[in-house]
């Protein structure tokens, strides 16, 4: 277990994905300053106050460690940062401290070992994704190269515009096969013309 500053926000950060953030609240200005002083890492936790109420360090909540890659200070003290998702974590308990931001005691949240056919399973989802892009009126000019030899579900999920609560369900799954199954349903629906999600 380890101690981690926590940033509850209405967005999901997938491992390896990039996310830009506009930092304006004083407590999160302090969080970013603290991270830049140390290891540039904090925990991003999906939290929608309208759905969840106040943030209460719910034990078992799963989030993603965020690493600050770019930092731009603005004249009035606000800042623009770019973060990249690292490993996932699970909240064990909240921590009381003198800092204005949230801090928690967390533990790493890892996948179970995938089955022997995981490479072919990833290839099927990658092919579905490319099938969706071919149906778009203006296909994206640049798409990432997918390596089916490594975890693929989070890289695919980061390219799909869909409700954050649905994305959070993926973050909380410890089975890549099950995540790919959920993604395939969305991708196939898009091909069939009935999905509400579109790849970026």
C-alpha cells in the first residue's frame, strides 16, 4: 500500500492514455504544486457529485495513477497540465492531513492473468475498431498502431466517446477479456448504425 494525493473529477483516465486538465481550484493548484515538487504523480478518481454526492473516500473505489507530463502556468495562478495514465489503484482508506486536497491510502489494482487466446481476442477487437472507422463520413487521418501482444482494451476504450460511468466500469474490471467483450458490443453496434459512441 502507498499514500497518494487524490483528484476526484467527472472523467476517467485509462492506463497509457493522455488527458489535458485545467487546474483552477486552490486545493488542486496546491496538489499539482506538491506533485511537481516530488514524483509528479497523483490519483485520478472518477466522481460525479450529481450522481455520487460528496467525495467520501469510498473504500474499494478504483482509479488511475496520473503522471504529469506537461505543465503550463497561467498568469493568474491557474495552470494547464497534461497527464498520462499509469497503473490502476484501489482506495483502502482516507488520510487526514494538513493539505487542502484529498489524500488516500491505496493499493495497486491489477488484472488477473489473461487466457492463452488473448492475442487473437485482441486482434478481433482491433479489427472491429478499424471497421468502425471505415464507416465514418470522415475517417481519422491518424490512428495508433495497436500491438496485440500487450494490453489493448484500455487503448481502444480511450478512443471511444461514451459516458464516463461506462468507462469507469471498464477501469474496475480485472479481466481484459471481459473488457474487450464490452467494447465489442459498442463497436459492433456502431458498425450496425445503432451506437451512441463514436471513435475520436
